[in-house]
C-alpha cells in the first residue's frame, strides 16, 4: 500500500475519533499533557531493567487515573539464519505495576509510605522453571529515592518467569520522588489502551538485524508507550541501555532515547486498518523531549504480526509483511525514518482483526 494513502490529515483524524455508536475512540491532547506523561514514564522506565541481553521491555499507563501501569518484557530473539532468512522467537512476561499513596505496615510507629506492587499476569506470560545457568526473563524496578544505575538496584521489586516469583511489593519514599501516583491527564480511552498492548506485542527492536553484530555487547531495550497530541496518534520512546566496564574496574550505566510516532487508521466499526511509523528528529539540546537523544542508536525497528510466545517462531514471510525502520545515526544514508503499516495484513488470522475493543 503506498505511503501516501496512509497519511491522514488532522481533520480526518478528528472525524475518526468517534466510531459507530458514538463511542469515543481517541481524544485530542495538548502538548503539555503529552510532555507531562512522556517525562513521567521516562522517570519510571529509568528505574527498570529486564534480565536478558537484547530483550525488549514495554511500559505504559493502563488506566485513566494515576498510579496504575502495565508492562511486557520479551526475550526478543530477532535474528537471521543467513542474510536473507530472518526469524523471530520469544518468550513474554506480562505484568501490572500499581502504586498506592499509603498502606498499613506491621510497625504502627512508622508513618505510612507510598507502596509499589508488581504482579505477573500469568495468563499472558510464559511461566516455567528456568534451568540452572541459563539467563531468565525478569523485570526489576529500583524504588530507591535516587537511582544512578538501575542494574545495581538498592531497593528492588521484581517478577520473573519462575513460577514462585510472581509478585513483590515494597514501600519507599522514592515513589513520591518520582511522582508516579499522579495522572498527567484522564483522556486515555479503552481503544488507546488496546493500541498500547498491540504495539507492545508487535514492535520489536533488533541490533542483530541492523548492525549484524550479535556476538557480544548487545544492548537491552526498554520502551514507553503513550498518546500523541492528535487523536489516533501514539508515541513510543525506545531507550537502549547497558553498563560499560573499563580496565581500571570502573563501570558506568548509560542509556539513550530514540523517539517514534505511530499514526493509526480505523474504520467506522473501530477496526484498525492502516497507519504509519516514523522516527522523530534528533534533539538540538540534551534536555529536550519529543525527540531522539541517542547519538548512535544502531538498530532496526520492526512492526511484526503478533505471535504466540513460546510457540513456533516466525520466519522470513512475517518480515516481508512487517513495517521496518532503520536508525543508525543522524544523517546516515542507511536510515529509514518512515514506513507504512498495513494492520489489516498484520492482524489477519487473529481475533484482533475484528476490532481491538469489544
């Protein structure tokens, strides 16, 4: 489908903001609301890590109110057997993250503190014992007031694919420091929440299929998903992160953001049909948001058909149908900064092809 057929003017987006039965599909937001949520999610995801090199971790707000988030971690083995034969196989760990303003504790002399609870969503995860010596999929969050290196957490909570590690809770003043209890806006709709989950199941980042170096030094990726200003627009910020250690024994944590914008089309019944993905420009100053601050991202971003985790891998045919962006560095001739998405094709054979919201 030509890209020009997928570009929708703002007036058309507003016209589609209400589907059949006058159900609100997606509402407009102002720039301050979007910026507030981008900063809040960026503070949250900075505290988080996933225990698998090359993994993808996605986090988004899962309710119109504040303090309730949802996430998905994936092993994301996206690679190639040979140059023209690509594959995707993975396991997934889904979870809810809930913050509360104050809870009762055993010691009545201690003031009540904000509390965080992370809970594995078992029905949406691959749960199994992990053989000794094998890396396993997990999510860790550091609740300490200051988090210079989330890979060395001081006050962690976690969930993993191990059957016994399905929930953790903890109190910390760091929750108030991060301001994770508030809601930047209440305009998120059921359709928006469904799109967040769809993006988490279909968007995958791979260094291997971009720079071709899968032998060592792979980054891990964690992404925030939130609304854009126009109806039916969605932001996704990919943060690549790693710890670099030097000959003198010193190690430092680093991360960089690559920002993307997704536009979605729906029909009169609220079924998602098409859209686009684009990489947003590089920042002009380091403190900016709504832009890319990673100097050399060096990865490819794919929008692939959803798959059953732990099941048969996807092959080259799925990559031929996928949307693909290539983000090497600013000004690179290899960059692919815009791509159409044929959601009708990607969702064929799934229950989501009938509409994301019942």
